[in-house]
């Protein structure tokens, strides 16, 4: 209740539940008033009553999970991923990119191989770059001295793919390197952020991730961090 206006705010779910209870009571009362010889009407109204009872029980059972889901939605949380390298999940995001794709990680090699390999049939981000001429893709990875041997090898392996992208799209695809270990792994696609932890071993590739809207405080921390590191970093040779 709002004491300043004297108004009482009733949740929509409560109004719906009360309406279903009233309707059930009405049809139940009607059912018991029907002549026993009117079998068709008895069957119809009885079915309606049974359906409403099932609906109410199901609604009450699912109410709490639905409320929690709505709460997370309002907070900007879109999904929790068991594996932050879920290619199919990222594919749906990057194929619809129109303005920007920013990626920070230990090497970003897997992202390039999955979505920016011009020799692959499934090059959804290349297609997005072709379709949207203002789309920019930026990568941030550590300098060699802050990489593991495996990450260094993977980064060197995708360099020819990046060179081919630069030849076609110029500065719209850019890689920069920073002088520190990768402490964050995340992807920003327009109004979306998918971020997961970076551990000190190979277990990182099996780590979970969270997908949130870019306007959330959580996402803004990552986005601002990317911009700060980007400005302090040099283009890769």
C-alpha cells in the first residue's frame, strides 16, 4: 500500500488467481444445480471445473519459480551457462551483431576459429561484418610473456586468419595486446555481455559464464575495464 496516495497495489498474479477461484466456484455451483439427466451439460461443466482446479494447482506450484525468473529478468540476467565455450550459444549472439563485438581472453583463438574463419562455411561474424558496415570487432589478449605456452601457440595459429580479416575489413577488425595476465574472459556483443572466470590452468575452458544485459552495473564494470585496457594497449604487430 502507498500511504501517500492511499492506493493499494495488487499483484497481477493475485488478481488472476482470485479470478480463477471465483470462476471455479461458479462452475462448481452450477454443476451441482444441473439436472442429473442432462449428461452432456454435466460432462461439459464437470470438465471445466476439473480443468480450472488443475490450472490453479499448477499455477500455485509454478508461481514462485516464475517470480524468481521475472526478478532475474528485471535485474538484466539473461542466462547462466554451464560452459563459457558454448559455441552454439555465442553463435546466436554474434550472428545478430550490428555495432560492436569486443572480446578479451587468454588468446581469443577459439572465438576467431569459431566465428571469423573466412575459410569456414560457418563464419557468422564475417557475414555480420559484411552486412553491417559500421560493425567493429576488437580483441584484447596478453603479451607473449603473460601467456601460457599453449595460449601462445593458439594465438600464433590464428594470426593468418586475422591478417585475412584485416585485408578485407581493415581497421574494423583489430587486435591489441596488454602487458598483464588475462584476469577476465568476456564477450560484449552490442547490448549483451557474456563473462566467465579465468583460472590459472586449462580448467578455464570448462568454467561457467553469465549472460547479462549491457546496461547492468555488472556489465558496465567489464565494458569500462575493456575500454581502459584498450586505450592503454598497442595494436598487435
